[in-house]
C-alpha cells in the first residue's frame, strides 16, 4: 500500500515537471520576433510599473512587479507587442484582455 | 545512535534550512535582485512550513499503518518538533512578506484577497499551537491540550487553500496534501475495522 502510494507520488511529480503553469497562453509567435527583457521592462516602467523579474511562460513574458496602482502583481505580456494580456494579484485575476474588450 | 536520539540533533536538522534562508535573505538585500530573491525565499519558506505540517500530521496515521515500526514511534515522540518547525518557517515566511510589502498600508490593501487572508488564517492558527508546544504547557493544560492541538486540522486546510490560491499550478500543493489525505483515509479505515468484526 505504502509502496504504491510512493509510486503514485513520484508519477505525479514527474508528470508535472517543467510545464507551463496554464494561467495564460499567448498566441504562437516566432521566438526571433520577441521583445527582449530590457525592452519589456522599459515599456512597463514608462507606463508606471516597477519590474522585479520575468520569465517565459505559456509563450508569453511573465513579469513580476508592481503595477501603476502599486499592487504586487504577476502580468502576462504578449511577447511581440508587449501588450498586457492578464494581470493577477496574489492569485486573484484583476485584468484579463479576453474580458476587457 | 546516541547522536540520533539527542533532541538537539533533530532541532539542528530542522533549523538548518532556516539558517540558509536567513543568510540568503541577508545577502540578497534590497536591490532589484533582492526582489526576485525575496520571491524565491517566500516560496521556499512557505513550502517548508507546509511540508513540516504534513510530516507532523502524517505521524499519527503512520503509527496506525505500521504499529510496530520503531521509526514512527520515534517520530511520534518528537511530533511537536515538526509542529514548532512548521510555525518557525511560517514566521520567517510572514516576516519576509511584511518586509517585502514595506508598509502596513500595502499589507492592508491586499488582506481581502483570498490568496492572502487564507495565509493569515493559517499563520494565526499556528500561533497558539506553537505557544503551547512545550512541556510546561502540555502538563498544565492536561486534556485541554489535545483539544487545542486539533486546531492543526483547520490550520492545514487554510495552508492548502493559501498554497492553491496564491501559486501558479496546483501540483506541488496537491502532492503534499494528497499524500496526507490518503494517510488520513487509511487511518480511518484501519481504526474502524475492529467495529466491523
């Protein structure tokens, strides 16, 4: 019993390795056309954000920082246009471009 | 063998990652690198606290599943160590969060978010548990001590909720607490068996 449970745990661990978190999926883009980290940070800073760090997730730039309203947020940006697609504050979605239009 | 049974050995082992976290916090400082360092440490301290809760709560079910195991008997005698460690890492986690937010206004501005208030509830529930996890309180409180310690269950549920809500991806949270839930179910099945015979 214990052995099968350990096996189950290892299986679920290996299945959830380096995967997209699934919070947002950007459209497929050519990696060569992407904005650089510096360009993304400059664009956001000019709009009143503070950028802490960023990583790729779901074909987007996922940026950690503070929005113009001084909220600690995670933002998904279109990697080519740099437009904000989704913003979540501590796991609560506060902006979703799919609902914004 | 003597080293293994010395209480300070386990204390030391459980504290060791915390010392590492504190040192990392000190060196990462407050520059822009410090922010990503802080978010790494927030993640690590929170996960460590949850892990200690899972270990502490797995001991009793494991004693039912493997009644003759010396290891789980040994663990049972040291269960409070894991509980206090869970509180210690939650305290470090909360301190990192408060330092990162920088002001009480900023903290209050997001206290109503589900990912945040579940964390505050989990932490608040751990406080009385940690304060009473010493021999003197155990002796003084008598049978009330066991009742108070049942706060562990809502604390664990609040911790799981906090983890699920605030973190991208539920996998790590579900692996930790899924295992614990499975153990609790096994214990219930085991303890109910004699009645059926």
